[in-house]
């Protein structure tokens, strides 16, 4: 079993379902990544600020050896942290990430947050363009960018991000931002797809899970898949990693989707607001 793939606007493709490693402790990351590759995951997401790039790289190598996968069969994403923004500093930070992961290239490199008060995201974007031109990264994108931030980098450089990784779950669906993505061919990728774990105990979601004989997490991940989103749930437990991937043999029906749609509200953001976050 393998994840479907979604097209990127630069001609590349990305697996729709991957393993996220936010809040994965370094001593757990290698095992989780290796287990994910053995289950069928072909997308692994990390970031400098997660402080687990070395261990993610270890897990990739363990997984390659165990499965016989080659490097070009696994899509690896990492991200530029806020303190490293700027043209020269972004290039240096990329070199550091590449060295920690011990890879020859990165599949996608993202600016983690716009940090508009710092006003360095445009220069950072220009650095990412350079990295793509040098073929050191295959795709470049952003994370937590609002429409105004994306419009600025597109207008200034003519280069459209391949993806925007944003907080997205049934409680907080960001329709205006997703519509902008659709118009520009920008892939929407969901972080915190389970609402930071808060949604798995909600009675509506529990009822849907019982109806289908699935876990609440599987119902939520399936919701992302059916919405055409790329999604990166995190887990360090082997059985949960498998459960999160085992969602391609059932579908939510119209009643399920209607019940989940009732939860959405623009005030349900759980993470920082990208317009004001400055860390």
C-alpha cells in the first residue's frame, strides 16, 4: 500500500500522506521514520527548529536499508527557521540542514514562518530560489504564509511557492487561503491535522469512527485526503504510524462530511497567528 501522489506547480510530485516529526524527541525520531518507511510512507517532514534532523537522517538510512528504497523514492521536507532568515543566512542554514540530514539534496525547503515584523522573508525567498536554481533543492515553498505574504514574494520574484504548509483541520479549514492556493497551483499541506490531538475525543468524530469501524485519527486523516490536501500526522508509536497510514480502503459519506463541516470557524486557530507571530 502506498499513498497517492499530488502534483506540484514546478512539475514535481509529492506523496499525499506523510509522517510529521514536530515534537518528536530526537531519541524517538529515527525509529519513527524507519517504521514509517516500512509501512509505506514516502514523505517525511522535519524542520531545523524540531532539533531532530540528525535523527531523521538516521531513520531514513535505516529505512532505506530495511526496505531497499532508494533516495529518489522518498520525499524529504525541512524548513528554514525564523532566526536564520535573510539571504546569506538562509543559504548557510540550508547547508547546515543538509549536513545534519546527511543527504545530497532536499525535496522541499520551506520558509517556516513569515515573521512580518522582521521583514526578511522576501530575502529568504530569494535565497530559496537560488538553491532551486542550483538544484540543491527540488521544490521550494512556505509555511504559515498568509495571502499578503505570498502575493509579495510572487510579485517581487515571479516565483510561486510550490506549497504552503498551514494549520488545517475540520475546526479550522481556512477556505480563503485555500482558494488562493488553488488559483496559483500552490499545494495545501496540513499541519496539526488532528487539531493537536484535541479532535480525537470529540463526540461527533468518535461517532463517525464507530460507524466506520475506524479510529478517530483515521477519520480525521481521511477527511484531509478526501479534501485533496497533503497531510503529515505525527506519531512515534509503530502501531499508530500504521493506523494513520491505513486509511485508503474506506470513505466518508455525505452525512459524515456535513457533520464535520459544522465544526469549522475562523476563531478556531490553535497555533500562532502568522500576521503577528514574531519569534
